[in-house]
């Protein structure tokens, strides 16, 4: 459609504006120019085919005129609106009425944008609509601002503190209601703040190091613990979660979620104290019970294979299990309170392994599981804590025997791996289900947590083993296929 025809159509549509202009031709030209500068203008025929688009329409949509002429506006539709909206739109304009509404559309690039649309029908001499003039105003920024405002208003209903800050300057530009209340109580303004002002003991460099993986895409969020200053001067523990959000058509920004965890920390401390007190209280009666069973077992009434002797053996066996559980509970309490420390000295690793195998020899003898270890010709020396490493091997070997099939075997392998010493404990037992692998080193966690599980234990051993290995500067990992056994591996540093 020629530009002069479009201008004539516009003049027909807006006769009042044209008449107020200085001359009809000048008015038509002025009106077309004004619309071109501000609005997205298109004209379609009665079959909805596009006859004309102005420069701004083509620019915003990303299509050139040749790609749009002959197409329909369906080319630009998004999935935002139900089909009923477009049916109602077409019913309105084909009936000779003007339709106005807000529509989300899709550019050629796939990006979306919002327009406020007014569609006006043009009538033929017979009184039937033959053309439709669409005037769209780009309201993408307005809709984005509305969505942003709505999002921020929803943050005010969150009990925890929410902060938004820019990745380049770290300047906080939004605080929710909970954050504003605390800041006012501290006499701080919500402006000119950075995350360093919100949490104690963190420099800008500390924050930068933490958010680098968010900026690079290596992580979706990060969580760490810090301290907050309260209005009464106290410093309380807080859990800080930061994530990078990228709203469409807006600059990326960080969202920091700060939660007061004072009550959680108090509950954790109370639990640790309870476990420690209970473990210490259990030790005394267990020692007495163990001594009593020992006396019975060595007394004349026990006899060779007598009933008293069998009961005493059962009592001693179960007392040993309880002692092991109590010792594990105490180890977990030491780990939680930071008192589980390893004194690293020169340790003969072969000797530690052989002693651990000897100690485990009487564990579940009815299963007939053989533990194999072939020391190297040259003794392997590592930097370690002999008692701690002994406990690690005791845990791994007892687990391997427990989950092995009767008559099975367990291999212990040690080899030098560059600047490290690689250690593996391999069994061919029931294995670990895939869904349990990620949590297998957590306290009180077992692969089989059903009421009918066949193995004993409280699920503390692997958590303790991991802590001891980490104290040695290493890391423990597991590889397993259910039904095919498991391999627990870790590294130690050799002696210099």
C-alpha cells in the first residue's frame, strides 16, 4: 500500500485532528510523521493479511517490510494469551467495533515485547469492514516495571530480609520490609549500602570471591553463614543465600536472602549437649555390665559351652556394640564442636592397615568374609594420625564385611599416585542404590533405611570417616553399582 493511501486512511480515521492542522495535506503529513515516531502502525485487509507496516513496526518486530507484507499478525503471537482473546478481538473488529487491549508479542529473534494495541476497522462503500488499522504502543518497559514492582511488593510478605544489589557496584537498590525495619533500628539508611555493610566480618573481596561462580554460571546460588549486628548490639548468626537473577529486558542483579538462625543454632547446641551428656552417662553402666558379664564368663558356673557362658558371650557381644555406638556418638559430638582434631605425625600405613584387619577378624565370623591386603615391598609412610586412620579403616572394613555376601572377599589396596598415596577398600557385596550415593556420608544416614533393613548400625561411621580423612587434608569418595559392591577411596600425603 502506498504511503499516500495510508495517510489518506489516517485522515479519514482522524478527521478532527486533520481539520485542526494548517491545511489538509499538511495535517495528513504531520499525523503520519507523528505516528511513525511514536507508534507501531500496520494495516491489514479483511483476510488479516498485512498490507502496510511503518518503520518503527519493522524495527521493533525485527522483521523487514518484505518479510511482513502478506503475512498475518499470527506471525508475532506469543503463548501468553489464550485463543479466546484473539477470537474476541476478531469478533469485535469484524463487527465494526474498535478493539483495545494489551498483547505480548514475539520478535524475529525470539525475544518478547508488550504492546498496547488499538485496532480500528475501515469500511467499504457497502458498509463492510475491508481494512483494519492497528496502532501499537511499545509498553515493554512499563510492563517490566510493573512486574518488578509486584515482585518487590511480594518480598515484603517474607519474614526474612531480602536485598537486591548490582553486580558491578555491589550497591543495594532494594530492601524488603523486614530489612528496612532492622536498618531503621540500627539508624542506617537503605541507600548507599553494600553487602559488606549488612553482614559482619566480610570485606568486598570476600563477597567477590564468593559470587564469582554465580557470574560465571558455575553455580546457581551459594549459601554461607555469617553474623548480623542487632539493634541491641548483639551479633547473631545468619544464613545468607545469594543468587544471580536475570529478568527479561532488565540488567542482572543479585538477590540476597538473609535469615536469622539463632534459634536453629541454639537447638543444634542443645542437641549436641544432650548427645554428649547421654553418651557420658551411658559409659558408666556399660562398664559395669561388661565387667559383670566378664566375671560370669570366667566363673565356674559358665562351664564349657554351658548356658551361662553362652548368655555371657551374648551379653558381652551386645555390650561391645553399645560401646561402639556410644563412642561414635561422642566422636560426632567432637566433630560438631570442632574438638575432633588429628595430630599428624609419621605413620607406617601398612602397620595401621594390618592391625585394623586383625581387629576386624572376629567381626561377623559366621559370614566367612576374607579380607585381603598385600603390603608393598617398601613400607609406605604417610603424614597422619595413627589412631584416626585406624578408626577410618575399622569403619570401612566393618562396613565392607557387613554388606558382603557370605564367603565373599574384601580387598584393601594402597598405591603411590604421584605426590599422594591412594587407598581403596573394595567389596563385592550388595552395593549402594544410586539415589543414596549423594547422602551416604551424612550423619545418621544409611543406604537401607527401611524398617526391615538387614544391617545394624546408626549410620554414623562414614560421617566420622569423612571428617577424619578431611582432617588429613584429603577427601573420601564412593563408587558403587547396586548389586555389584562398592569402592571407598581416599588420598593421604606421603612422608617427606
